[in-house]
C-alpha cells in the first residue's frame, strides 16, 4: 500500500511564490511507486486547498482561475488517524500518513505549521516546533550557536519601536559595538528579503527603516570585507547527520539578493524560475579539502545544537582577510528547492533525498510514541469549585 504524503506549500509569507516552485519541483521527484502525493496549497489567506491542477506549474500563472478549480479542505483526527476532508458532506475523506511541509518564511516555516501537525499527532518532515522557531529567528539562532561554542559574528539586535523611540542611542551603540560596514537584517525572514549592506551612517538609517517594514525585530552585524559565502546542506537529525558537498553562490552585488537566488536563471523566455537551482554557483566550492571538511562538520553541529531534523541548508561565511576563518551565518530549515542540487552532486538523487526525509519523519514519530504526554491522576475526583477562586482556590 502506498504511503499518503501531503505536501504543504504556499502560506501567508513573503516567500509564498518561492514555496510553490520548491513544492512543484519536489512533487514531480517523489518515488510514485512508494508514495501517493497529495498537494495541499495554502493560500495567502490561510485556506487549505487541494486538486490535481496543483501539480502543473503553468496553472499558477493565473491564481484566481486556479483557485476556482480547487477544493477547500481541512485536517481532522478521527478513528486514530488524520484525514483530509472537504467541506461538502459528500466529499470523500483522504487518509494522511505523513505531512511534508515545503514552506518558506514566517507564518509557516517558523514552527507555525509544525504546531498544527503536532496538535494532530501527524508525522511530518523536517524540524520540530522549537528548532523551526530557533532557525527562523536569526538573533535567537546566534545565541543558541554561541552557547554551543559555534563561531558566529557579534550583532546588535533591537525592536523597531526601540529604534524609533531613541534612534540616536541605538545608532551610537551600533557604531561602538559593530561599526561600518555592516549588514542590516530583519530577524525572521529568508531569501535575503529586506537585507542590506551599508557603508555610511545614512545608509544604515535607510536600511533599518526598510528592515522594519518586514519584521519587528532587527539585527545589525559586522560586514566581512573579504567575504566568501559557502553553503552546505545536511540530512538527518541530532542522532545522525550527513552533510552534502559545499557550494559557493555567486552574487551580483555585495550580498545575495532575492533576484540572485530565484530569478537569475528563469528568464523571460523560459516563463519562470527554477528556484534555488537557477542561482549562479560553483559546485563543489573551490576551497581546500580541510576547509570543506571543517564546514561539513560545523553544519552537523548546527543541527545538533538546535535539535533540528530533515533537510536543511546552513550558510557559512569565510573571512578571507583573516585566514579564511569560518562563521555560521544562518540556517534554512526548509531550503529553497530543498537543496537537491547539492545532494545530486553528493551522489544522492532527489528521489532518494525525499525518501530519506520521509523516513526521518516516521523515525521521530516512533520516538514520540515512547514518550508520556499525559499523566494519569484522580485530581478531578475530589474537585469542589466554590465561588470564583478557580482550581487553586478549591478545596479537595
């Protein structure tokens, strides 16, 4: 019997369209003899929909027309399993064995959709709630890694309200602790959205103002002048992890932009982007074997530090002015295109990569079955509620 895999994508995120590209790529790469793929497209308004039309990337060019062909659905747990139901009383329920979220950004990748799966006790691929949230928040991610002894650049973080209430004090702190040039980032976005490299105080002000339109929390970190960016993907969990070969993405500006990542290889004639696959890159990265192994070891340490799982991509920085010193930049807990291009260069096909990710989801589900999430007691047998004091004020 085939395993029913529900692939979730879309959601209310600035990376909504990127998620669609990543998901459609993946859905066409699963082993169809082993898995039955059920697409679940979540609109920007949060409505879950399904339909065979979701397998064809061409259909997304006219979203209003596509949505008219789809069926709105919801997930419920009944009879010891999770089923997907339509809102019509005549709609047939479909059993879901495992969820595969291919979502990017806030309101989904950050632990939000993972919370839904945990609530339903539905096995799912990738990081759990906590590791997803840690991975999305760049400030907390740095703090966790620093506590684990992993190399990260120092930063100044603050909330936008703090900045607008006392701008001069924060600018002075940034100048004193970080200096210029610097990188300004929204704390919880991916795909380089809202990220700016600044060289002057005036640029710093403009960059913070821009970042504040995307996130309430902002971080500023020192910019490495002689920067080389190196990425590495990981597959596994905190028990066992393997790392892919390394890549060096090629930016057309001081930092990799959204256009570099997703639009550089699409072109008008092709009719769309190929996702992260389209990014200009050197694979394997032209760095020494020792440096490659150092980065691969660090990548697996990152996963262990945050308690991550599934397929992730860790982005590193090399400071060429300091002997190619390595810093961890950030993690993509659900990377664009699931970083399949790195695994294909590491002799693991996309089909095999997806199968291993699903296996990891079932592995975590088996572990959770051995844990106690309830505690049996007779606390309710003697409860007598009097007045408005509630449970703490009740007599037993």
